[in-house]
């Protein structure tokens, strides 16, 4: 039992870290055409995420791999029930990666315009789909002994779309704050102004989400039975308010850090409410997939725990090194210097 709980926590951490890291890449991608007033601005925006976007996506693969290895029953049924949505997610992530890499290969306005559209679609669609998917998981899927009684369209219910909107706005705000930190001058000023505006939208949707969650889900049951767990949503709210406070003080770095905490605590709030479920059934709780009825054997989980204790610190150390290596701001001058090297 202790290994199942351990891997539930690790599973949650992997998703939280993925949303925190890839969230600003998705946000920057969605804002790419709107913040970038010219080709030079768009080059700068791509360069801010260029060294890290693919490394950030590894956390998504790790979260999926952890689900497969630790909770194979959930993995199998999730990829069966949500096959269409997950396939769309995969295709959109492929479009984003190819667009980021191919945009600068040919110096043609038409070529770049097409890949710019790919960057936007490949960023906006995953943000929305991930939110919709988790919204439906929070509220429960219509599944019983006969299987799943839904479709791709049934996932687009009001609560799922509301969660999708929350994810999109969180990532938009996160991306604009990241651009504030990584750029200078007029581009940084535009990004800061946009972050201030987006924050109000994120706050409004977050309030609606908290209210709708009480109606559409049973996530609050765990908090009512153990009030100490309320620290997660309280920290999420405090961090969200902290974004505005630090923006008002002109400290974009701390505002971005607050956005990181907001995303992590929002994920923690949802996952804590789910426990011990991984995918609850909206038809009958007896058909819910939990960490106990869909996990691997204790021996498998024990081996995985040892492997995780060895390799997770290595991965974290590598990520810290990468972000320190590319911590400087990106300007037109740095792009010109790098282009002269080739």
C-alpha cells in the first residue's frame, strides 16, 4: 500500500512539473503571433523557449511512462476511453515541435507565416485538451462494467470546457510572465502589460472553477474530511494573488515564480481531491479506477521506487544546469551574434 501511495504522489509531481515547465512554452507559443509585432520579435520569442521546450516535454513522457508502469490498468483504459482526445494532443504537440524547428529554415514570409500558425495551433490545442481531459477526470467518466459510455464530443461538457479555459489562461499568463523575464525593451513592456490583463481573466475563471468544482465533482470530500489539506488550494490562491502584487511592484521574476507555484498548487488541489482515485466513475463509484485496483505488483513498484530515487535527482540536476546555462535574456543582439556563428 505504501508504494501505491508513493507512486500516486510521484505521478502527481510529474504532472505538476510538466504543467509548470511546458506551461510557459505553450503560453509563449499561443502569444507568439500577438506579442511579436515583426519577424525579429518572433525570432526572439522562439529563442526564449528554443533551448528548453523539448526537455520540458520529457516530463510529459515521464508522467505517461509512470502511469503505464505504476498503474497499467488506468493507463490501458485511459488510452482506450480517451483515445481520440489523446491522439489530437499527440498530433498537436508534433505540429508545435516541427513548427518551432522548421520556421527559420527558409527566409520566406509565406513559409514563416505557415509555421507561425503551426506554433499557435500546436500550443493552444494541447493547453485546451489537457484542461478538458483533467476536468473530465475530476468530474468522473461515464464508465461501468460494459466500458466507456462517452465520446470525444461528450468530453466537451461545461465543466470540462471550463477547466480547459482555466488551463489556457494559466498558461497564457505563465507564458507572458516568462517573456517578461527573458526579454528586454518594448517586447518586455508589451508582455508585462498583457500579463496584467490576462491575470484578471485567470482570476475570474479560477473563481468560476472553484464554484463549479463543488457542483460537478466530489473533489472537496477529502478536504472536508481532512481540513489540513486545504493548504494546497490556499497556497494556489495566495500565489495567484502574488502574481498581481509582484507585477505591481515591477518584479517580473517573482511574478513568474508565483505563477509557477500557482500551477503546481492547482494541480495539487485537483490530485488531492481525487485520491485514491485515478479516474472516478460518474455512474457508480464501484467502477472507479484507483491506485489500489489498477496498480502494478508491490515488487514492481518497489523496483520502480529504487530507480526513481537514483534517476529523478539526476534529471532535476540536469534541468537546473540547463536553465542556469540559458538564464540570460534574449535580445536582437544575441540573435545576430548567434547567426554570425553559422
